[in-house]
């Protein structure tokens, strides 16, 4: 395959999947990541893709285009990264040796996984492929990955098989992100048919929502978890006084970092 054919194939993959990763393209084509990045740079100059750190998406793909659009995981990872890192560190500090924790898929929960890579004697259960990959090198962590159908935009496992793989699980903590959160509807998403989070929550003794302040009072059209299923919320210091008061009035643990 010559460079022209390879770049055409990359554009086809972007259009069909919504996004591609440099590392995946490098492995698929058997060439260096440097060459792939050069391809993506050229394709972006031609207006055929939009690059982000570690990959590329369809032209103009950004959370600012439409707040009610699902955003590819890598773009969400880039947006509000500093608050998310603080939230992730606070979440990781809750995890003690010997605990079993569930990580739902998402950009903030991915950062939690990264914060756990040097830990020992913990069990992590996740449906997130990037989180599983990040933790897979540590032999001192028992890693359980849900089977199921891959959702390509978020690189995560969903569906009946994934949900069945959680049967019989008992976890100390579950961490879940959100497209939106409010006191009336709890955690919501713009995805369709998103049900694995409720199965995860049922398997955990404590459910912790990890959400940056931009997600408050942003409401998706599908409910992920109602407020009564959420025990605690970790967010950043941009949260408004009104939202702080509303969540504390509901007697939910609220950690602001």
C-alpha cells in the first residue's frame, strides 16, 4: 500500500468510526507513529480530518459545535484536563489496599486508572479499554475487563454480555463520569441504550460521581443513574455556590478539589 492509498484508508476509517488513534493506525499499517502523524497533519491541512492529541476525528469535531453531541473520548480527555486530573487524584485517594473498585468508561475515570498504575493489592473492574490497557502492565493489580460489544467512540464495552459479566460482583467503590448531572435527574448521557452503569452501581457498596463543574445542570436525554443511586460527588472548584448548596441539601457527600 502506497502513501496515497494509506491516507485514503485513514479518511475512510475516520468517517466510519468517528475517530482514530495514532497507535492503532501504526499497528494496522505496520509503520511508525511518526509517519502516521505526518499523514494526519497532511490530511488536516486538506480539511479531511481534525487532529487531537493521539489521533484524529472528523473535520471540525469539537464539543463546542453542539453541546448535545457525544464527543470522542480523546477530545473529552483534552477538554478541562486540569480539573479532571485533580478530581481523578481525589478519587484515587479513596482507594485503599485490598479494595475492589469499578471504573465506568470515560475521560475522568481513565485518569483515575492512570493514577492507580503504581498501586498494589487492589482489584479493578472496568468496561474501558484504555483504562484496562493502562493498568495491564501492573501484575500487582487484579484486572477484570468486561466482555461485550465495543462502542468505538468511547473505546468501551457495552451490551448484554458486558452486563452479564458483572453478575455476582461485589465492589467497594464505583466511579462514574457523566455528560450531565443535576439534582432532579441524577447522571444523564447523550448516548442511547446506556445501561451498564446501573448494573455496575448495583454491584458497588458506594457510588461516586466524578464530574467537572461544567457538567452541572447539563442534561442528557437518557438517565444513567438517578440521584438516589449516587452516594458522593467529586468535582472541581468552579462549581457554583448554588450547585454546592443543592447537592449538600440532598445530603450527598460533596468533595470540591
